[in-house]
C-alpha cells in the first residue's frame, strides 16, 4: 500500500487524512496544533513530531499538504523536498495564489520530484464524506499517479492542465460564485421592495435565464431551498472569510495576468466590508442581510 504523509491536519486535512486511513493506506502526518494532531491520531494517522520526520521517517511515497496559504506551502515544500524519497509525488490541496502554486511546482521539478496542485471544492462536509471535487494541475504522469489517491477523498477529479491550472480553475469558479451570490441577493432585496414574494421570484428565476447555483442550490433566503444555510441562521457552509480569501486570490491573479475583472473586484470589496462589519464567520450567502442593511441606512 502507498504510504501517504498529510501535512496540515485542520478542518479539511484532518478528515481527508482519515479517509485515506479508511481506504487502507498507512498515513503519517503532522500539524502545528496539538488539537489537530490528537484528532488525527484518533482517526488512525501516525502523527510525528514534525513535518520532516513524518515524511522522512514515515517513508512517504506521496506527500499531501493542506495549509492556510501560499507562504505556508512554499515554506513546507522547501523543507520537505530535500528529505523526500526519490520517486515521491507531492500534492498541494490548499487554496493558494497561482504564482505560489507554480513556484512550488518549480521547486519540485528542480528536486526531480513529481508534483500536482489539486485544490478542492466541497467544504468540510465534502472532506468528511470523501465527496470533494479536486481540480488538478500538473503533468499527465503526475495526474495518473495522483488520481487514485485523490479518489479516496473525493468524488470528482478533473485534470485542468499544467502547473497551476488547478488553482486557476478554483479561483475562476469561486469568482463566479462570489459575484453570482451578490447578484442573487440583490435580486431578492429588490423583489422585497417591489412586494414580490421570495417563492415567486424563486419559481420564475430558477427556471428562467437568472438560474444559477447560488439561487437553485444555495438560495440566500429561507424557504425555497430547505437545505441552504439561510434556513440555518447563515451558519457556514462556506464562510465569508474563505470567500474573501478566494476573491482576493482572483484579483491578485487578474493583476498579475492583466485580466480585467471589475465585477470580481467589486465582489471582493463587498466581502471585505462584510468581514469588517464582523460577519466573516457567517456563511457567504449572509451577504443578502448586509445588502438589506445598507439599503436601510441609505448607503445603497
Ligand atoms: P485550517 O486552518 O483548519 O487548517 C490548516 C492547518 O494547517 C491548521 O491546523 C494549521 O495548524 C496547519 N499548519 C499551518 N502551518 C503549518 C505547518 N508549517 N506545518 C504543519 N501544519 C501547519 O484550514 P482548512 O479549513 O483546513 O483549510 C485548509 C485549506 O483548504 C485552505 O487553503 C483553505 O482555503 C482550503 N479550503 C478550505 C475549505 C473549507 O471549507 N474549510 C474549502 C475549500 C478549500
């Protein structure tokens, strides 16, 4: 069986490692936080005293990182590539900036180690239920090796292209999501002002040209889609903090690549305001309440 090291055993990495254990792999790992280490141990992960010892002494064939941001991934890969065994495959599943993703692919290539960027969508529920979608970037060979491992943690695994293509797909998708959620929220706020019921707008728009995921699967008002966070006090789900992180990444990438994304920029600004007003821990669909509040105060 392939031995897998998972570095970063937090809300996502912890349950992902647990699913690799369930699939029968020997899993070694490390996290800076004692609580995450304890939870991983309880799930059957062999937890080491540091990332280097996990990869080197654990004799890992595959190294998966699931870390907060690009700077963490750059630091951890720099530390681990020199101690990894020859023929190892490195996979970064964190959501990071495209430039960092490409930089760590370059580091791996220099160390003659295969690599993939493979960010995920599906959130903590998807991580627990092994139902994540993986968007992978890297060579065909690296993808062919990584796919069966990713399949133990997810339902859909898409090869998006070369180095950094997985991160590019992730931030483009989430830029659409951030913009569309604000659009749907604005439409419901306008409907309220016009005396149109939520259900009537939903019945029309969900089968008309306004149809989109933010409306039909994740409706930001309670009622029409019973499983959406709006029916549960806007508990995440997908926290506004994480949406803002992804929108900022999309804007960094747009600047770096020279793409014009004015609605992405506006969405990033609105989520930054939402966060500054203390709502970062709420589901990102709670933006609708913010839009109502702004209208009340005559600011929009
Ligand atoms: P998290 O903060 O729960 O976990 C990150 C873990 O990394 C923490 O436990 C932290 O202690 C650990 N860590 C940081 N530096 C380390 C180091 N040098 N060595 C070892 N461990 C280290 O975050 P999360 O929710 O698990 O998210 C992880 C990544 O997945 C992020 O990039 C996030 O954007 C992405 N993501 C999260 C979600 C979600 O719903 N939570 C969804 C999709 C993608």
